[in-house]
């Protein structure tokens, strides 16, 4: 539905705008794909409704009123990627959705960061389970001579007593699995409440 | 002093944007309660009648969500120039939700108004 521009520069600006729209919508669900047509029709209507100015000026004004695609499509992408990721339990899709959420606004940023930290903790538990057989004396729960206790992957474990032994592996895996399910279900619940 | 005034204007601007975004869904449902409308018509009507000036692009992801929630439906029909336009209309579910939202809004608006300086207690 590209209008027949007489000004080649205006045509280039139209193409550049909708190239950005296409790039973003490529990551969205199929039902969002038809939004390109809606946006094109909107710009055409907006240009037709403008009273003065040449073609390029009317296009620029219409695109400016519409806003930058990243600004209005980012929250949509965040919602859709998180929804898709939580349904398929895909950590990459969830991470991508969270990154859009963090960039999309303050409330979303707080939620995105909170869940991001949760997934970081999950990565630490998984790493503990994987590293225990290779670097056993530095992975687990350690009690030091002064009574303090540290857990995780510890570089300085000299003089400390490891409390869990090989149990670190199933416990870390169990915690990782529980955290993953809890975080993913939490994200899904948040999506449904929106 | 001027700096303080700028900061205050900026804070008011941010608050207004959040406020407008918050009521946009309600305003869209209200606008569609009269008759079906296409995207540009809807957003220009909202800007004109409700003085809600938001980036026009924010309308479309919101319309997609409202459609997904079953509150609005859309159909393609010929526009003025012959090119097909997408017309949005309220569904029965959307109309029912709007009927519930109107008293809530009236109550909220009245209670906030009563807190304004000069309002009778």
C-alpha cells in the first residue's frame, strides 16, 4: 500500500521507516504482522488529512506523529516474546523478551531486572552442578574456621570444610529446576494479568 | 530557580504521559461505543475530543491487545480512495466491560475532584 511518491527522498524516508517496522515485527507473533498494513494506511490517511506543505513535509509530520517504531513496538515485543518463551520454556526467548522489557519502561524495567536476577541465580545453580565434578574443592557449601558459611563457586576455599560433598550436584539441580519453573510460571502469571 | 521550574515541568510532563496512557484503553472503548472507526479516524478523534495527545503508533499494539482479549473486532472495508481500511468495533464483551468501567471512572474522577483545592467537602 506504498503511495506513489513523486519525491524520491520522501520515498526513501518511507522505505527506511517501514524497514525498521519490518525488522521489529519479524520477531513478533503472526497476528502482529498485519500491523505493517495498519501503520501504512495510517500514514497515508495522516498525509491526506494534512492541509499544507509538500509531500516530504507531510510525510515527515505523519511519521513524527506516529512515533519511532522502536518506542511503540518494544512493549509489544516484550510481551509477546515473554509469553512465547514461558509457554515453550525457552530461556533464549525469555531473555530476549526481558531485555525488551527492561528497555521499555520503569515498571517493566524493575520486573525485568528482578526476573533477570532470578535467572542469573538459576545459571549459578546450574553452573555449580556442572562444575562440581571438575572443580570439586571450590564448589558447594563451605564452613570456615571462624564459623562463617559460604555457598556457590568459591575461589578461596582453603581451610574451609565442604558440607554437602557430592550432594551439591542434585541439590543445585533441584534448586535450578524449581527456580526455573517458579520464574517461568511467575512471568506467565504477570503476562496474564496485563 | 529556573532549573527547579524546568524539573517540575518535566515531572508534570512525565506524569501526564503516564496518565494519558493509563486512560487510553478506556477512551478507545468509549470512542468505539458510538460507531466503528478506522485507526487514523479513531486516534484523531481522541486527540480532538479528549485532548489526549499520545504518539499515534501506541494505538496499534493496544488495538491488537484489545482484539486478543476479545474486546474489539475488526473488518476490512473500502475506504474513501478505494483502498481497503480496517474498521474497529466493540464486541459484546467490550461493551459489557465498558458498561462496568464508566461508573468506576465517574467515581474515581469525582473523588479526585473532591480533593482539589477549593472543592466543597
